[in-house]
C-alpha cells in the first residue's frame, strides 16, 4: 500500500544573523501509512514541531518535499487538519462559532456549517456547551473545542502538536483516552494521526509507531513499533521495558563508547538549557539521597518520582552534564565525585564549587568574568555581551542564554548584576 504521506529529504534552517543560519532539520525521511498513529519524540529543540508545521503546509522547507496522496504540499491542504498546543480559541465567539470558523474559511454554506459543527461538538463530548464562551470552559473542554474544530473539516490526516501539554495530568489522560476511543470507533474519516509529544508514556500509550529524533544531527535517529494491544496499561509486561528503551535511546549518543565518559563540551554561543539554580541543586540533592547515592539511577523511575516529563527532566540533566556534576547515558544518571561533593557541602562551599565549574565549563561565563577583571572599573553593560552572542544565536535565543548565565553567575558570586541599569560588575564578588 502506498504511503498516505511521504516526507522526502526535508531540511529546514532559519536565517538568524549575517554569520550563520540556524539548522533545525536535516535530511528527514519518513512515510506515514493509513490506519496508524505515529508519535514523534525528541528533546526540546530537535525540530519536532517544525516538521509538523512543514507537513501541514504552514512552514516551507529549505529543501526536500512533502507528498500527500501524490500531490506536493506547498500550502495548507484540504484533508489535513492540525490541533495545536495552545487552545487558540476566539474569546468573543461561542463554542459553536469557534468550531464553525474553519468551515467558514472554506465558504461552506451556513446551514451545512451549523450541522457539521454540531456533529463535531457532539463527537468530542461537548454537546450542551454550544453557546458557552471559552472563559466558561475548563482547559480540557477548551482543548476539546480545538479537536472539534479540526474534526469538522473531515480530515484525512490529523496532525497534533503536543495537544495535551497545557493540561493537568488527569485531564490529559482522560482526553488522550477519548482520542483513542474516537480513533478506534471510526466515527470520523481520519486515516492517520501524527502526534508530536514530549511525554514518553503518552507516546507508548497511544502510538503504533514511535519516531525518535536526534539533536545532532537534527533528524530521525530511530523508530520503534509498539507491539502492545489496545487498551494498553502500564501493567503490561512490555510497557515498562519499552519506556526504558526509549529513555536509553534518547540519552545515549553514538560517541558513548570507550573508557572515559564523553562529557559535553560547549562553545561560546551554545544554547544553554533554561534551568533554574533551584532545579540544579534540587536534582543534585535528590541523587545524593541514600537510596540513589553512588549508583546509576534509572531516568524513568526518577521522572515518575519527581512527576517530570522529558521536556522538564532532560534540560536539568543536560545542565548537570555541562557543569560536569553527573553522567547521563543509556537511560541512567549518576553523580560523579564533583556532584557528590556539591550535594554534601554547606551553602558557601556549594557556591565555590559551582563557581569553579561554571568558569571551567561554560565559556560565556568565563568570558564575562575575564572582561570584568580586565576593565579598570570592573563593569560592563549586558548589551556588550548580548551583541556578541547574536553572532551565534537569534536575538531571542541570545537574550535567553544571557539571562541564564547571569542567573548562574550571580548564584556563584563570580559577578554582580544591576537589573535597573543592565550593568554587570565585580562590585560584590571577590
């Protein structure tokens, strides 16, 4: 059987400055078939959502093509519908009017519009709320409106960009179960669902096939078939081993060989993970607890205990790796000697250890400190460093990275920062 969608040699880069482009996707090839749910997993920034938008015709690829039922996609195509992470409802319109919007854009006659919208609202379980406004609805109900708005156009393929991430755990579980019931009941014309998610358990619960994206290069690293019959439960003997395997694949690089642990070495313009000091110290403390100390800790177990998904947990573990406080590989994390020393130290000693590692392993922090040391007045405006960061990153990304390194540097007391003036200085640090 021919694929319903063919993704061929997709590359996507964004222009960010005069020096270099930001590569988001490279050489992505994937076939989607009728009768399957496919989930895409990957660390934040791996290009998952960008690929989905390219398939939907909302973003043009830099190279390659997407073929839908024999036709190349160059713009939003009839037969494809997308459910977004944010609810994106018009607050001044009722549920019924919000669902009708897509049909109105297609110039469907009013009477037919109304009939189809009411049917879609009934399918997603919102019958009786047609006249309600978004402000009257819970988060789960607002996302159901988003589903109805996608279903009302009778899509052939349903594209979903982290549709449950803005919901609490119980609501997300309930809505994903309802989506699966809707798919299996065949009440719609949907032939394929492509789901981008950051939740590994959600992917295993829903998908027939799981695509795992790598971060470097940014393309498909591997794919797994989920050989577990529906309805699925985490008590199935195949469920947890598959979860563990996915964590292993997502935390093991091709360079993880040899006797020495391959610590990540970053450059001046590296996109630092957006992690607060409290998250770094909190995970170090957790790993130093007696039950975890001096041993490799299974990341799925840690994620369950801390109630974190991969988009929450992986940035923190990446920060520990960058700062060389822990080793992460094959789905496990383990404190090294420096991480254990930090967790065992008092507040002042912790700052000294952190300062040493920050200056040793984060080039931007080391550069800021060197400039402040060299200047007679020992101060410099933050915009001075921001302009240099923008040689490597987009304006927004550069601001984010500078904010992160300033937060880390202030904690370590390697420099001070005046929020009102935007000045970095050695006023307090010794």
